[in-house]
């Protein structure tokens, strides 16, 4: 397996210590695809499942983490995340699930171990998606389904809100935040995602778009990036207070386009759900 890239290392630094901020802001958003993700992986009672990049628990959301939802279907679940804070919270919220600290591109499991593999947005956080898929294939049994979600690009308008506010403030991506090498990146479209899965050797590949509207208060939505969560958060927290205030000013103005009668934001999002058989 290849060594972690600069992108991988930057992602791990970015998420360290931010489990609680993630719970308060983006966790319920990321929980939305979980039922469809489990269906795509064919998870049922008796399945032996690996959940990669399990993340932290989800507050006040019935589905909870993918690991917990798989366990509620009667599956035997192993869940991993590279951040100890995420794994600790996931373990507390998912009784009966074996949770440990581990992450792509190297997993501490023997080959051919799992009957299904799931990853909810994990491919958005790896430096070599193709190598990550090869590792997921390695630990999956023949005939197992691998099901993954990624954010679609170009992003839906709700997903793009922070990026628009950052650009309106004249702020660019900091040099210390690496991007994927061109040879490792792929189009975040149904066709591009399906091709990535096929190139990894998966068969019976399926890919579809999941679109939904996420509701949150303006303060709740701002709280995650303000605490450094996700790429937008890394951009925002790298700037001095005056620049952060300018980004916030543009954010507040742009929120008007998404605010419903009750004062809550209604934020369109779109993700890709891809799956294939080993």
C-alpha cells in the first residue's frame, strides 16, 4: 500500500479535535444518505460489515452513524476512523459495534474479511481515491458489495454557500492546504464516480445522485467552519479576525437567499452514491 500523501496528512490534522464541532454542525447533514448507503451495500442481519471513516455520533437523528444503523439491521459491524475523538464518540453512540482508530490508505485487517464495506463521504478525505478503493477491495470478500458516498461537483447551492462567502470576501485557499494530484482526482459526477469504481475492478457498478434540502439555523451552520471543520473551516480559521468578520458579513447576507419563513436555512445538497461488487 502507498504511504499517506500530503493531502492525507493535512486532512488528519484538520479533523483532529473537531469531533464535537462536527456534531453540532455537519453531522446531521452527513447522516442523510445512510439508509440508501446501507441498501446499496446489501446490508442485512448477519452481514459482516466494515464502516470506514465512521465519524462521530449524530445528535437527534434517528439514523445515527452508518455503523450504528448497520448494527440496528442485525449486522456484525467493525468501524474505523483516523481521528481518536471521532472513534471515541462513535463507540459511545454505537453499542455492539467494534470501533478502532485506523484509516485509509492502510487498514489493519486481513484480506477477504468483510461481506460488505461502506464509507460515508470517506473518499472526499483521501489523497489517492484509487488506492483507497484497492484497499477496500483487499479487505472485502469475493462477491461483497462496496458502497460509498461523495459530494457531487459542481456543488448544490446550499453546499456552495461557504465557498461563495469566502470568495466574496476576496479570500483564496491557503498554500498550506494541499489538493489532490491531477492524476489522482476524478470528476465528481455519476459518470466519473462510476468510472473510478470500474477502474478499481468492481463489477455491477451503480451510481446515482441523492438530492435533499438540509435545515439548520444560520448560527448552527456557521459554527462548524468557525471551529475549523471541513475545508471551508480551514480557510476561515487561517485568517485574521478582521478577515473572518468580512467572510461572516458576506455569509449573513447570502443566508437571506436560503432563509425560510421560520428563520431556518433551507440548504440544497447533492451527493453521489456509488456501489459495486468485488
